[in-house]
C-alpha cells in the first residue's frame, strides 16, 4: 500500500487512494486485506480465479497477470487488477493482488462513468486476463496499447507501473517469509486465518433469531425513464449460516447500473461485515457461512453485453442496503440507517495549471453515514460501500494543480436525519471554475430521489442537491448528466446527502441536542421542531 500511494501519478490514487491490496492463498481465497475499499476486496477472488483459469499450466516465476473485465471476475472497467503468484520450491503458494481505479479507461465519457452507455463496449477498454509481465519481463507493447486507449496515457502508465511495483514488493516479502518459516508453516497459518474468519461469522449469525426476512431498497432510476428500481432480497437465517436470495430482482437494464456477480457477492459480504463485531471476519473464511443466490440476466447478475460501470458506487450501495433492511428485525442492535449515496462528477478540460489536458475527479464532500441504536452517524465520511476508504483530496493541491478554486467547504446544517441517534451530516462544497476556456462536466450518481432512510422511528436524511450557478441563473445537475459545458466563472454548488436517523427524535438526550445546536449541526428551529427543545 505504501509503495502504491507513494509512486502512483493521478490524484485519484495518490490522494483519494481508490485502490485495494490483498493477499490470497493458492486457491485465490483472500487472507488479508488493506484498509481501503471493501467493495474491491470482496470481488478480488473472482478476478484472480479467472486469471488462474486462463493461464492454467502456463504460469512462471516472475509472471504478473492483469484484467479489468467484469465478465472475467472484475467489477467495472476503471478498476484494473494486477496479480502476481508467489512461488516457493517450484509451487505457487500465494498471490498478491492490487486493484486500482484508473482516472480514465476510454469509453464514451471522460473519467470512465458513462450513464449513456447501452453496452459494455461503450464504457471503455476491456482487458480479459492477460500476461502483463512474462518471466519478469514487462510487456511494453501491451502497456503502450492500454495507455493509448485512455485520455491520460502518462498518468495511466505511471499508475499501472506503481501497481506493478506494489505487487512485486508484496511478493518479495511473502517469499522472505516462506524462506524463513517454510511452506507448511505458512499454509497452516493461512488455514488458521480462514477458519477463524468462518468461526467468527458463524458465531455472529448464531446469535440472531433464525427465520426468513425480506428487504428492499431502491435505485433512483435506471437512466432510461424508469424510476425507483427495486433491489430486493430474502435473507434466510438458519443457525450459523445464512442464504441471501436475489431471485426476485428485475432483469438487467439498458444502462450502467447493472451489477456483475463478483460485485454483488462483494456487496453482500460488506453488509455482513457491518453487522459483525469481530475483525477476524475480514477474510474470505467468513464467506463460507454466507450463500448468495441470484438469477442470471438480472440486475444483480448481469450478462454480456450489459454495461456495469455504476455497479460499485451505485447499485453496490443499494444491494448492501437491501440486505441491511432485511436484517433490521433479527439484528436491530447492529444495523444502521441509510447512508448518503455517491454522486460524483468529473471535470475535463484542455489546460491544467501546467498547461496539459486534465480530468479532475470530484472525491470530496462524501455525505453522511446512517445512525445506529448506540451512536450518531459519521459526518461527511462517505458512502456505505466504502466508508472513509477514499479520503477527500487536498484543497490546496486541487487548487495548485487544476483551474479550480474551492470557495466553501463545510458541514450542512440540519441535513442529518433526526433520531434518538442523529444521522451524520452532509456537506456543502462550492467550486469555482477559473479556466481560460469552457470545460466539460460528466456526472454519475444516486441519492437525489431516494432519501437516506431512517430506522426504528428515525427520520430520513437529506438528499443530494447539485447545481451550477452562472450569474443569476441556476442550472441543476442531474445524476446522469454528461457533456455539460461549464464556462469560466461558473460556481458548482454541491449539497451532499446525509445519513438517516435511528430511533424516535423525542428520545434524544437534550444535552446532545444542545451540543448539536452549539456546534451548528442543528438549527434552533430544527431543535424545536424535531426534538422539542426550547431555549
């Protein structure tokens, strides 16, 4: 992780750190994962399994494989995975893999998110499992081909080579452990890690009442005129195991919100990580206790040629929500209210501060988290599929590198859903475009129509509200708006969504309400209206 963050080129990676590293055993089971993006890590075994299958019997010491294709175990095309087998005495003992979100991967829209895509080829360059390094020798021709199919070839080259350096460092360190302790001892440790993960998850599941429970959450729309797309599941708890069944979900849609199976399974695993008290569950051993059932060709198990770029940040969050909604009855002390969903955009222009073409990803102002029965939601932390895993980029570095000026960045008063535990606040982020010529804004998001839900009599949180202010004119930014022209002097005003509340607001401690008023989290009017606090 340190190697990657210190050597990669694009701000999306060296500041927001939208990448994940894992160690897997020889059977592609995740043993350990870095603290980054859990939606990446739950899907990683699918990608490494696909790589192993493609190169079965044709792997050598020093090889590094690459893939990004959702239909070969990936999640969406911007996430490029490098995986390196770790050899000892002529055998593969482990794998080291790193998945990183590239700032651009070609396709219809700068930045990699194309709400207008109607097939996966619209979304960018597909990379099935390929040999990126053969017996220690980098395939420079392949790297050049990939880079020239993106809008930022220099950044792409630097970021992929940083990934390569990172997996090589990981492999070297594992080989050192193998030389010191031997294959048998490390494989025994790996088995112990997986068994402990399974035991911890089974222990957690066994504490809840067995039964069949139903949950549903909704996507705002499908980008093709259809509103409130349901993601429903049936959760069957049977002692120390659980089955999550998505058979009733609708068919895959024409737009990019479909989820391939790897992303869906990863989302379910993330949901149960939230419900677990034990950090030992953070490996693939815990997944042995969780069975996921889907229907091929549905929105949660899409098939070719369905577009899928919105799967991680958009449909993935709603899949997690549907599982948590189903678990509200048996696991009421563990579930959380709804989180702010992701509403992202990129700005693509001709000249950054150094005079080069640029793509800037909006990774700030992530919105609030849902409250739980014991605690308020986190403020402005991030979406449920990735809470805090990708930090907000530096305001100073943004202004120093791009023709952008951050004029306001603060928490959004009264946005958190009222409750005994209050939802985390969203934020307000105001950005002025100060370039010399027009630029393009490409948006992709969720959470404008469907509010972050409250639970146990808690209230819903606020939704997103984005717009462009051009003099006295206000231009709304929709969640599927692409190729929106911005001109010098425009203000981009982003009010991010919050988290939902938990429990009745009437039961909130008055001292906490007074503190919220003092801190500016809640206005005196809202304190009176929702909490009955009178000054």
